[in-house]
C-alpha cells in the first residue's frame, strides 16, 4: 500500500549520501580549475579593451605611409584622382557631416515625438477610452488590450532598426527616388535661387540619402529618449498636474528639462550612428566627389567612399583608404565617447535623486 | 522666558473678527476651464495631435518597406531560388542558394568566436562590478556598440585579408564578430547581474567554488537573458553588409565544393548580393535582389522573434 511520495524519495536520497564524499573542501583540481576560470574571464574582459586599441592601431599603422605622403593637406583638398595619385577628402568629410546633421534634425524631431507619444501612453489611453464606451475596460481579455497595443507600438518602432540597411537602400533606389523626383525638380524650377535647391535630382542624391538615414537613426533616439522620459520621477509630473498645469505645460516645463540629458545623449548616439552608416549612403548618395549644399545633388561620404573603393583597391590605394578610415574612426569615436559620457552622467544624476 | 514664548504663539492665532482671506482672490477661474477656446488647452490638444501624427508617420516607412518586400520579393520567391547559383548578366532564372549558405556559415562562425568571449566578459563585469578594469571594459563595450560597421570591415581587411593574402569567409566572420561582441557582453552582464544575490550566496555558502557557482547557478539562471542577447546580435550580424563587402567579397559558386567547405576563399552573402544586384541594369537581377531582401528580412525577423521569446518568461517573474 505504501505509495512512494516525492518526500520519501528525497529522504531516501539523503540517506544514501555519503557525507565524506560531499562535505569536503574543493579538491586541488577544482581549486586549480576555479583559478584558471577566473583568470580566463579576466583575460577575456581585458581583451575587449585590447580590441579597441588594436582596431585603432591597425588602421593607424596601415595609414602611416599615406599620412607621411599627404599630411594634413589630405583633409582640406578637394581632388580624388587615382590616375594622378592625388587624394584629398574634404568633400567626403563635408558630405558625411552634412547628411548626418540633416538626418539628425529630421530623425530627432520624429524620434523625440515618438518617445513622448510612447512615454505618455497616448495609445493606451485612447484604447482604454474606446473600451469604456462599450463597458469592456475591465474585461479579462479586452482589458489587456491597451497595454498590449502600447507594447506592440514600442516593438514596431524597434523593428525599424532591425531592417538591414541594405534593404533600406534597395527601397530607396526603387521607391523613394522615383517618388520624390517630381517634387524635387518642381522645387528646383520654382526656387532654384535658394542654394539648397540649386540642382535637379536626376537620380541618387543627398535628399533621398538623408531621408533613409533619418529613418535608420530614429529608433536609437526614440529608445533612449523614452527611457529618459520614463525615468523622470512620477512625483514631478503629479506636482505639475497638482499646480494646474496642462499636459503639455508639464511635458515642456517639467518632463523634457528633467530628461534633457538622456535625450541629448540619445541624439548624440544617433548622430554617431548616422556618421558611420554605410550601405544606405553608398547606394543613395551618388558617389560624386562634389562639395555642395544642394539637397538634390549627388555627393559622397567617408563610409561610402570606403565601401566603393576597398573591394578593388590596388596596393597603392590601400594606405590612402586607411587614412580616410582613420578620419572616420576619429570622428565617430569622439562623438560616441561624448554620447556615452553624457548618458553616464544622466544616469548618475537620475540615481542621485 | 515662558512669557515670551506664550506671547509669540498668540500672534499666530488669527483674530476672530477679521474675515478669512479668500485664497482664490486674483485667480481667473475661467482660465482653468477645459475648453477649446482657452489657448492653454488648445495648445495642449494641438501638440498631442501633432505628436500622434508624427509617431504614425514614422511608422509608415516600416510598412512601406514590408509591403514592397512582400509584393516585389514575394512574386519571385520559389524553392528553386535556394538551390541555384546567381545568374550571369542577361541570363534568366538563377537563385541565391550559395548566398544563403554563405550568410549562415559566416554568422555561425562569428557566433562561435563571440559567444564564449562575450558571455565570460559579461560574467566578469557582473561579478567585478566596481573594479577599475570592469568600468573600463563596460565603457569600451558601450563605445563599441556605436562603432561603424564599415570600420570593422576595414580592420578585418587589414588584420586578416592583407595578412592571409585573400578575401575569405574567415575575414568576414571576424568583422561580424566585432559587431556582435558589445551586444553580447552588455546583455549577458545585465542578465547575470539580475540573478538574485541569495542564490549566489547560497551556492557559496554550500562551499561551491567561483567557477562552480558560475556554471551551476549564475549562467543557467541568466540563460534566457543571455540567449536573447545572442539572438539579437546574430540578427544584427545577419543583416550587415558593410563589413562583408571587402572581407568576404562575393562569389558566384558554392562554398562547399567536392564535399568540403573551404573557408579561405571569397564567400557570397545575401546582403552583398542585394547590394551588387541593386545596382545592375538587368530586370532579372533586380527581381532577385528583392527576393533576397525578403529572405534576409525574414531571417533577421526570425532571430529577433526567437530572442524575444526567450526574454518573455523573465519579465513575468
């Protein structure tokens, strides 16, 4: 009749234990393994720092011959002519900064707006009101809908970042460029005297590149800004409402200033991403060595220059391209370190509260 | 002494015969009304609608891209795409079987390099929280997160392609692993740091060594979070083009020839195929590029979804 319960099983197992086998200090082998494992983790962690040093050193070392030959004139000349062995990258530096800044303006406007939309819970609120009209707002299934939709919206915005950049490039070539060409050429005809519209859009150009680039940096800005807005202590919001402030007086007067460091850090990191983005630009910016402010003119960026020239580089070109890579590395490292520092300060400030 | 304090207290008692001051005096009560005629309320509602419109505008590109992929890529999609080699110019038909295999092999190789390195570094960071080295490593990983993917390619070109004398799958995998490393380090660190301290203390209290605690308590408990990080890193690496352009280059042939894979030769990948074919003036190649883009997005989405499915049970805890 005796049914064996789980408790009996455990009791039997415990009775079968040999104390001398279990209650013993770690053997020498175990201690050696422990020490080796700890050292391995330590070495791997150190390797990450070493990797950054190695990255910089490898590119700088390979760029040395070009640096000696062209010096700093490489940075402010405008000719790129492999036949005459004349190389300079001012148009590419300008193109990189110009496209990134324009994309940053569009991307951060939409990115911060989306962050406010998400952190304020507009969608959940609207759905909740809709459900209440049908008296379903505490329904076991329908009642979960507001939270579910909020989560879905957040994931959809993150999905924008998951689409590979080469797919955005393909989309830009076959959808965006044909779509904006009539509008761009009309703008050129009517307002050609404005420097921004001084050329026609014949195919690839700065504007389609900026458009796609801003889509690609938007999720970064939204994710970081949303985290910063959500981290604002609720009591500040409640105090503002208690004083009679409207929702937007609270957002503009309390929430945004409090979260400003985090939002700024997100924008800086978005800028870093825009500077280093390659494929969308290599496919859409036109790869023309041209120094221009016109939105419709083809241009070039550092990353696109590398992408187009490295695959068929002759041994003579390699140091020059490495020098260009070093310039890009310097710009992005400075921007990224600055962004990471801003975010670290913002986090420290939030913790101090 | 006592007299003074009594008299000072009495000053604060309001005189009975004076009327209490009206707290609302000077306040325009109409200003607090929730009405569209009030500029304050109107501004608030207008800005709310603006933010709503901008958020949904920002989502339009996502749906536009997905729609184009399904419409133009879906037409071409068939099983033969996965068994055939890329076509020559003006040739009809063809597929990208070698590119699918190339992408999977390079991403797999990169994962093999990165997972031990990243997870153990994350373990180190979670255990040695405050040490100087840990803080430097954490900062290095954060800086690497924003590292431009093309520069990973430049590095692998210098360190592997020039050193071994040719484009290869290994060079591509090393370039990809640099991009995967920071994601894996940072997600493993946060997953391991979230393991309740009492579990770790219980293991140490029972006499487990550090290595035993790590393998039997910390890593198994943090496994969902670590797997999420790995899947997100794999998804990102699968979609990367720039680091492969001049490390793995491209190839029109199968990676596996006469029964064995040669990892030291140029290798095709889906992303580079899309880039190469998108610039060609031939309709067949452009259609193949759309189909390849659909396959690539599906691969990336599947890895993303797998990653999120690991992280879900953890949120509920």
